[in-house]
C-alpha cells in the first residue's frame, strides 16, 4: 500500500518537473519519423479482491493416550460396542464376552468356596493339620 503511494508520488513529481522545464522550439539534429505504428495493448480496470490464504499440510495425528486392551482370560466376544477411533470414557462398556465361560467360572468358584468351608471346618476341629 505504501509502495503504490510512493510510486505515484514520484511519477506525479516527474510529470510536473518535465512540464515546467523550458524547451526551445528549435528543431533538433535527430530526425524523428513522422508517424509511428500503433501498438495494440490490453487495458483492464483494477479492482479489490480478497485472496484466500488456505495452506494445506500433510500430517499424522497421534492420540494423546493410547491403551491396548486384552482380556484377563481368553474367550469369545459376543458383541463389540465401540469402533476404532471412537472416544471412550472411563467406565464405558467396550465389548461383551461370551457368557458360557462366565457361568462355568461361577460354578467353579462356588465349588471352591464349598471346599474351603469344608477344609476350614476340619482345620478348626483339628482333624487336619
């Protein structure tokens, strides 16, 4: 913006100085052709436009925190509640394991609880050391 003002000020001052200079009407030794050939030029009007300043970058986005999930015991998964890239919060259900293995573990736990109660009774009576 300042350059255009400076350039226009220089051009105006140059025109004023050339118009105010004294010229004699005497013919010069250099001969000038009587007519010059016309040169075609394109003329356009200037206007203000907004230039978009979008810059495209190639990048790789990494998560703030990444957690790899693995079940403590192997088994089949019946249903998956989330997809890759979904945002999850603490306490959200991620998947549903097969219930048959859970039921067999509960039966085994009940059996072990009965064995513990029986051994505890035997230990209290002094039958087992």
